[in-house]
C-alpha cells in the first residue's frame, strides 16, 4: 500500500517519470552506501532486536508521510527524504530478516521456509496494492500511509511474541573493515555464489526497474487510473503467490533448483516485453502475473542456494551482499528507466528492461555447471555419513 500510494503521490505532484525514478533512486542509494557494513552488524547483534528497531522507525516514517499528506503540505522533497530514510533503515532490516529465517526454522526446513516467507510477502503484495488503488479513490493517499503505519503494530507484536533464543552480542571493535573483507572474499572465492549474485545485480538493477513506470502506464497508456494501477501491482503479487505454492510442493533436488533459476529469468524476460508493448489492461495484468511468477522462481531459489552454501558465522554478511546485489544497482537502473521513459518513451524503456532480463538468463545458463558442482559438493558429506 505504501509503495503504490507513494508512487501515485509523486506522479500527482510532478507528472514526471523522471521524478518517479529519482524517488526510487533515493530509496535505494542508502543501501548501496551502508549495506556491506550493515551485514557485519547483523552478524554481531541480536537479530530480533535489530528488526524490532527497524520496524519501529519504518512505522514512524509512514505516520509522518500520512500527516504531511493529510495536512496538504507534502512536497516531493519530503517524499525523497523519507524514501532515503526508509532505505537506510532497510539496509539493516532486510539482511537481518533474511538471516533470522534460519534462527527460526533451522537449515533442514530452510528452502520451504524461504518459499513460505515469500508466499506470505507476495500475498500481501497481491492484496495491498489492490486495496490501495481503491482507497486512493475513496479516501486519498494519506489514508494508505496511515493504515500502513498502523500495520507495523501487528509486526512489532509478532516479533515480541516469538520464542527464540536470544543471540549474544559480539564486540564490533575496530575489526569491522576486516569483517567486511571476509564477507567479500568469501563471495569472490566461492564462484557459484559470485555468479548468482552477479545475475541478481543485473536483473534487479536493470530488468525489474521497469516497475518504476507502472503508474505511468496505468494512467496514461492503459487509461485505468489508480484502481488499475493497484490491480496491476496486485497481479504481480498473485503470480508470485501461485509460483510460491508450486515451488513449495516441488522437490528441492539440486536439478530442480537450477531449473527454477532458468525458468524464472526467461519468464521474466518474455513477460516484461509483453507488458511493455501491451495496449490492453487484461494482457498487461496477465504479463504482470507472469513477471511475479518468474521473479519468485529466480529470487527464492537464489536466496535458498546462497543460504545453503554459506556458514552461519558469515550469513549476515553474505545476505547483506545479496541485499546489496538486488538493490545496489537499482539506483542506476531506476534513473535509466526514468530517463529513457522521459526522453524516448515508456514502452521503449520497458522493452530495454526485458533485454536485460534475457541477457541474465543466458549468463546464468553459461554458469550452471559451476553451480551444479557446488551443489554436489554439499551433498557429498551427507552421502558419506
């Protein structure tokens, strides 16, 4: 709801695709600047307390934006500042939550837990945007921001009620840079992780950023207004939920995981292209659903593989690098999409995004052998025992 209402507010204030890109840039850039250091913090503090602090700050940000909008004094500069603040908080929140999954369920249920987590997340993404589109028409964007702020109360309560062992703090000391280098060195030496993260960086930075222009498509090209925009975003969540259910019912065999990766990227590439050229709302909704399915296959499988490969003492740092990979290149991609959409056309900008997704698919295929060998190395100790 927050994302839909924020994008619609920016479009209403500026009527500019470049402004949409710049707000996205402001939200992503703090993650680029502090993401690696955030991973060290995640590895050294109690992760539940870290997530609690982050969720509280995000709640306050939502209430501030609701008040500014309700009072009629909101400007695009306010949205940019709050987007940057949310990005800074998310630098710690996202890798913290990814690493916290293992603490909750253990490695034996990791793959299903990640798929279930993504299914719940995308279920909210399916319902939230559709509700936001209706609420914008009924009570305005301020109501969306306010309800989002209220929703954090449930999140915070859920975290407080969890019965998990408290993680002991470690002294960060002066070794932070050394610890950052350890995480980077692991990823560089472990080539399967490096290639997985490289593909994530390219696809998330330049392919998925087509989404910056979805509100403009809804309003100006598909003529469906705020409700249509909400349903377009909900359709992607619907596709992701269906994909997560299918993935949860399938085997977690190494070969199946590799198939998920390849299918996800090719599905994304084709569907983003269809969305870019579509002149029909129905076809655009279908394309959004297929994009959600492809994105789910790719990202959940990548997350699962990375968490299986890495040792627990490096988990926070590797997951922060993962977060940096799928968000770190997004500032460039969001500005690129906004610029092409402003100076050429939104449709050309989206087609360019589909070309990046296709390139990632072929890059991944060329590295599947290396990934397969790493998966076999994981299985060998189990077979020997």
